[in-house]
């Protein structure tokens, strides 16, 4: 039994509140236990400037921000230059969401996903990806209804979860206390059909066995299946 009373393979309480903000085409408040993220989807009816003239695809990109009061010590706003951690996370969110859409079905359109962490207790990147998918889905539904999209570009849902080995035991959906003491720290991102988008796993101490990695992945997949059922 964990400090918060969960079983090792149990997710935190998860909640998705749609249409959380007024102006964004898609907006979701994501809650994974005490981790809370506001995720919005904004649409620009033109492709990115870097894309060549003969490229008819659309694009999905992402930005991530940890607000100053999101943790127990105030962090500075990243105004002029983002940190390496922020850059890594927003690239991961954008890459994950592009994996679940057919960009050719959203021509000359850019959708930007903004993930703003208002309270952090572990798993902010995985919560952002789950909320990002739902905000993207809501925005696309409105674009189809308005006639700006002719067909749905989403291939299949995706979800993400953290998992690790803490005190020698595999534990799903780590909070901050568990994550900070993990011997192995992993993030898993899968499609609904079980295809791998990202499986990042790192030993923070001694190396661990291949069989343990397989078990980590299996438990993570069971968690992701449950999250997608909540969508």
C-alpha cells in the first residue's frame, strides 16, 4: 500500500473538465490527483511559415509552461528563453499529438496545444498529453462543424502515463514524492490499439533486468487502457 492509499497498479483519481476556458476552440482542465493542468487548443487557418509552398499538410505543435506557484517553491516565468526541460516536454507533447493525426487531412492549418501546469505533483507531461489529445479532439469537432475541416484527421486516441520502480516495487502513475525517490523512472505513450509512440525509461541507480522492463510496460499499458476508457 502506498502513502496515498493506492495499490501499486492503481491510477490516481483522474478528471477531465471540457470547455474549461471561454475563448479557446478546445480547452480541458486535467487532474491527475494533485497535478492539475489547463490545456487549450488554438487554431490558425494557415500552415507554419517554415513549411514549403508545395507541402499541403497541416501541423500540430505544442507549448508547455510550469506556472510560478505550481510547486512548493516559486519558479521563474520563462519569458525570453525556455529551459532545456521545458523544450524537451513541449517537443514530446507536439510529437505525440502529431502521431495520432493524418496531417494531410488538415491542409494549411496549424493547431497549437498550450499546456499550463497550475499545480504540480508528478506526471505533468503525461497529464498534458492526455489533456492535449482531448483539447485537440474538441477543436477538430468544432472545425468539422464549421466547415473548416472536411473530414476528421484523428487516426486513433492516445494517452500517456508515468510508471517506475520505487523501493523495489513497480508503481503506476507516480506522484512527486514517489518520482523523486524512484530507482527507475519511465513515461509511456501509446495509441488506443497499443502502438508505441514513446517509451522512455531510465535507471536512476543500478541497472535493472529486461524482464522488469517488460513488466513495467505491461502495467503502464493497463493504466493507459483505463485512461482512454475515460475519454
